[in-house]
């Protein structure tokens, strides 16, 4: 039996004494066993280091795409400020008065120091403080870049001041930039522009508080100048934006220091991602000559590994030296194995650890803005899709990993993610290498089984709700066993919509057609897709659905061949293209000019006169105009009935044209009604190709009928109304047009381009033209329908104008309406909204109608012939759908 003394001694032995002298507490025995504490290291040891051969492209400086984007945004901001100076001068003055009112009788009045003294202190102190911080860090290139930007900022500000000074004192722009109360001030501050450009060009290079506090000082001086009425608020803000624009342009032109993971940082990142590399080779093109280095790295392997070594010890062991051995031909071949422009793809490397190879993708933070803007543009331009829009590098990397895991879980053959790491301003993704992998473009032919397996892989992804969204030759890899792999899922989509999956099918068939021919691509798709899936591809065979890399290798003729072959294979397939684009890039300029014109026109109108004109309108004339507008549907129906071989009901066709009124307000001009007509003809048993040809011929006949009616009216009136041109000028103009057309027609490339535009429509309508010419009665009925349409619109336009007490000669009225209608067809807005209103208002004004009356008549005419028809169109559409006509 143990004694009490022995137990007490044991207790004191088990529990170390508290150095504070406090009485130790009794230890409680846990109810469950406790894991043993791991032993602490006895001493800090230096980890094993590795010497790595790195073959890469040196990038000491880079051009950040974000700098150019920010420069453009600042330029847009300056234009917006100039518009405020011209049209919103009173608003800017009100903001300045509010600022002054907030400062008066407040403690902030103590900060109202002499502006000249503060400017002098800031102008001297800011450049000195920032330059000293840069010298201490030996950022000589940044100093040169900042000084260049400052000089350019001063020069541009002084030049702008001189140009504004050349304007008359009464010019709205000059007043808006210089007027403060009743006194005039300089339009810009060259001091602000120079410092803003200087600090912007420095950027984050110094990573010090000197730059941040310099910005605070500059903004303080700027606000002080506005509060003391030494600068106009518009001029002050424009000075700041002008400097930032110059700074960003200087950064983009000269370049900035690269913060990407390169050299030793890249090797450290690879080790952090779990690799112990021995050889690293850049794959793909780059903006420079390849070089080889020997890098000795002591970076830990893995995220949880710790390097028990201080910075000085690591610095002694991490050494970089040029590799004395020349780069062999195999390495050069590997570096050129990846296709695509240097800046369009992320960096990629082949990494060897022992005899095992891994493929590494490096996402750089400065390059993410390009992908962000591309996805944002796609979301704005294309309807029905929901592309990922994320400017963050980490978010993009996480999404790429998530999509790869989801694709592998769906059974798709795609490389496994082995590791990832973030270092510097880059994220590193490590994938398992595909043995003997070659991209699709490296094959002239592939067995049928391989092509079928590609469709099987894509079907597996779609069956699990996953879409790739960016199928290019770069993303199709064939391994040494001729098994296909689908890679590059970073732009993919989980829970993908039907449209996204259809776009995948379209991209795959176009990719195969461009590489192996239309017939092989269509045959492989026919073996692996259902009839419904094949039919769903035809409306999407357009360039907008293809990635840029695929558009470069798949010509438009291939898309036409595929669409025609699908229509022949499946007659039920809709050959009419699905309207995916909200607008095309080539339409941005005319739409922008249209908006500017509308802004200018509205700025010159007196809206009190417009309201007064509305109140004076005669409702009975407006009712008559509405009735005249309805006759246009009868004319449209007559044309469609006349040019269709199958017998159609005129009344039912009129209801179809009325139902198209709803579609016309949401689809580009002419597109919506044509789609409704094609759908109607298909329901009446007309095949898809014949429907498209009939509708196209009807549209052409309407244009011909309009031109004939205009010539008839002009001839009958004896002149083109009150708008006349001198005969000499008219003859010169006609002669110039004929000469220009003749010169252009003599150039083979232009002839080929013009015929390529006309040929598809011509081939569609030519058989119908031959048939119509053999039926003169139908031809006359069709032209009569076109004339009824034009007469109905012109009559409605004239009656609306008559409601305001104004009349115009018939020829002038017809010319004004037809010109506005042509403008609406050119600008791709629904029903020509905006363009038609501007053209009608301008035409009436030129013809002598007061601007207020012209705008009022135009708006009411558009309401009567466009918006007021929507309820009738909705009722017609419901009736036709109920009877299975549409």
C-alpha cells in the first residue's frame, strides 16, 4: 500500500512547478485517451535544395492591358465632362455652390489656406518624396517613366488651355470650363495634370505610403482650389482625369516592371504546388527570345511544408545563373508546340520531376482584364447566354479547377488537377500530362471511332448539365492511343442552359468540318446525335457562336454548306438563323452617331412648344391616320399570298402580319416580321428552304414597289417637291456616283466581296422569280400589295401632320417617309427606333415644318403605326396560336 508521502512526491514530479509560486491545481484524468503531443524539432535544419533547368522567355517589363483600358475610361470621362460643360453648366455651378455652403460657418474654414502656398508645397514635396522612395528601392525605370508622364501632362494641359482660349468668350464649352460665378478662371490646372500623370505612372511600383499620401495631398489642393474659386469644378476634375490618362498611356507605352511569377518565383510556386521540378520548359510562343537558366531553389515542397531557415540562409542557397549549355532542337520544338497569339493564351510549361512530366498553366493577374472584357462584351452583345464575368485571378483559377473536377466526375476524359499555388501576381495550376498528346490541327485524318468518341465525351458532359462553351482545336487533344481528350474547361458552365449545350454541338461540328471536311463532320454528328439535336444546330451555324480561334479557320462558306446539308438531311430543321446578336461590332459607330445626333437635336428643341403642339392636335385626323396605317397589313398579306405557290387565306395572312407587330418592337428592323412569316409558311406545309425564298422575294418586291411608286409620284408632280437641287449639282452628283461605282466594280476583290453578299439571297429567290415571271397575275398582285403598304404609311404620315395644321406636297411627304424608313433599316435597332424618329423630324424640318411640330407629328405617327398596334397584334397572335396557325 502506497503511503501518502510517496503519492505526494509523485504528484509533484508529474506536475512541473509554477514559476510564479502559485499553488498547483490537481490534474483531472480525461475520460477518453488523448493523442500524444508530437516532439518538437531538436534543431533547425536546412532543407534539401534542388538545381532546376528553366527554359523561358525573359520578361523584365510588360505592357498591362489594364493600363490601356484605364486610359480609355479616363478619356471617356473627359468627354463626359466636356458635355457637362456645354449642356450642364448650371448643374456644375449648383454642385460648386453646395460645396461652398457646406464649408461656410464650419471648422473646415480653418483649412482655407492660401492656394498658391499649398500648391507650392505640394508641387515640391510630392515629387521629391516619391522620387526618394524610388531611389532607395533602385527603381530607375519607374523614375524615368514618372518624369516622362509628368512632362507630357504639363505639355498636354498647356496645349489644351491654349486651344480653349482660341474659342470665343461666348462659346458654351469655354464658359462651362472657365466661368465661376461672374469671374473667369483657367480652364485647366497644369499643376494638377502634371502631378496626376506623375503619380499614375508610378503606380504601385514603390509599394510605399509616399504615393498614397501624395494622392491625398493632391486631392486636398484640388478641392481647395475649387472652394476658393480658383478653378471650375469641371475644369478641376478634367485636369485630374487628363493626368491619369497621360499616366496610364505612358505606363502602357514604356511598360512596367513585371510582377508575374518568373524565374526563382516560378520554381518556388511549382514546389509549393507539390512538384519537385528538375526541368521546366515554356511551351507556346512568347514576346521574346527563349533563354535557359540554372536555378538553385530551397523553397519548401507543398503548402504545409515549412522551410526552417531564415531569409539570409535561403538567399545564399537560391542562385540563378545562365545555363552554359545551348537550347537543343527538341526544346525549341516543344516551345513552339502551342498555337495561338502570344497574348491570347495563359502561360504554359512542361515540367519534369524525375521521369514524370506534368503540364502547368500559369494565370497572371495583369492579363485577366482581357478575358474579363471579352466575357463582358459577349454578355452585352449576345442574348440568351450567361458568360462568366469575373476580373479576379483567384476566382478564375478556382472556377477552372471546379469545372475540371466536374467534367472528370461526369466521365469526360480530361487531365487530373495535381496541385495549385499562388505566388507573386500569378496562380499556378498543375495537371497530369497526356502521353503523346497532340492537338486536333496536327492531324490530317482520324479514324471514325475517334471522331465518334469526341461526340461521346461531349454528350457525357451535357448529360450531367455541363457545357464547355469554348471548343477550339487547342482544347481537343488526341493521345498516343488515339483516345480523344477535351481540355480547357475554364470558360465552362455548370447547370448549362439548352442554348449553351447547342452552342457546344455547333462548335464541335464546325471544328470537325474545318479540319476534316463538311461531309465527315456531318456523318459523325449524324451517327452520334439524335434528329432533334441535329435540327437544333442549323439555326446556330453562324460566326457569333464560334470562339475566335475557330472563326479564323472555319470560313463562312463552310457554315453555309453545313446549314444546307443539315436542311437537306432533316427537312424539318429551321434554316433561319437564330437572332443571337443584340448588335454587331460594325453597328456601334452608326448607333453612336445616331445617339449623338438625337442628343444634339433634343438640345435645340423648345419642349414648351412641343407640349403646346401636342395639345393642338386634332384627334379625328389622328384616328384617320391610325386607320390608314392598318391598311399596310393588307398590302403585306397580298404580297405574301401572291408569291406563295400554296393557297393562303388573305384574311388569315393579314392576321399573321398584324401579329408580327409584337415581334417588330423587340427584333432588329425587318428581322422579326420575316421570322413570323417563315413560321407561318412552315405551318401551312411549305418547306423551310421554300419559305425562306418566298419571304426574301416578298421583301425584295416591297422595295421595288416602293421605288416605282416614288418615281411615279415624282413624275406626276413635275418635281421632287419644294426640296430641289440645282441641275448642275444634281448631274455632278449622279456622275460622281456612277464613276465611283464603276471604279469599285473594276476591282476584282470588291466584285468578289459584293457577289458573296448577294449570292445567297439571289440563289434563294431566283427559282421563285422564274415562277412569278411565268404568272403575271401574281406578280401584279404582289406589286400592288407593296404599293398599298407604301401608300398606307405615307397617308398615315400625312394625316398625322395634318392633325397639327400643316400639309406638304405628296412628293415631299413620300420622300421624307421613305428616307426615314431606309434609315431605320440601316440602324439595327428594333423597328428602327431612334433612327426613324430622327430622320422624320429632320426631314419635316428641312421641308419647312417648325421643329416643335415636326417632333410632335413624328412621335404621334410612330405611336399610331407602331406602339398602338401592339394590343391588336397580341390578340391576333393569341387567336392564331389557338388555331395552330403560328
